[in-house]
C-alpha cells in the first residue's frame, strides 16, 4: 500500500479553549472561522495565543479586559 500526501481543500477553524484553575472553570473562549480560509485560521491562532498569554500573565484579569487587549 502506498500513501500519498493530499493537500487539504479547506481549513477548519473552530476554537474552544478552557481555562481551569484549582479544579474550577475560570474561563472559556469560543471562536469559529470555518470556511474563511487560511488567513482567518492564522488570525484565530494569534487571538488564541494572545488571550492565553494575557490570562497566564494576570490570573485576575476580567473577560472585558482580555477583549480590550485583543
């Protein structure tokens, strides 16, 4: 059997990220860029990375402050 690499026809862009601290749900991030291409997927990756960094940096940051920073 020969396997050949096939390029993807589309990029999925669903994001869900849970922030748990001390066994309790502290935050939830949900996003969707499905069907909008690679550029939208890359933007979603950047937003997720920045949100995660903000929450790790300041555990008392409010959801509204995260959105202001983003």
